C-alpha cells in the first residue's frame, strides 16, 4: 500500500517520494484532464474522504496534482534521469 504525505514535496529535484508515487501522479493528471472533480479524485485516487476532511483532501489533491504537473513539465529532464537510474538499479 502506498502511503501519501498530506502535501507533496516541493523541490527542484526528483525525490524518492516521486518515484514511489509516479502512478498516483499519472492518475491525477488523467483524472484532471478528464474533468474529474477534486472531491471524487481525492476519494478515488488519494483515498481521502473529502466530507471528513475537506481542507486536507483539497490540499493533498492540489499539492500532488501540482507536483505531477511539475514532473511532466519543468522537471521532466530530471525525472527522465532519476527514473532511468531507478530502473537500472532494480
């Protein structure tokens, strides 16, 4: 089981957390592109109940979606190197 932090990392480097949660990032990007609302996404993808903790669910959704966008945007060159290194060491 993947354990998510309440807030995704804010770093100009790809970190181990990013490697562990790459699938989550992909799901978030797909869901957002498909127009899925953050409440449904928080529950279905992140496993956080937005009724129980609306502020925490929104913060988690927003920060992880922003991190996912960074990975496929400005961070892509670093991500390619980092994920390639992980594949070689496996």
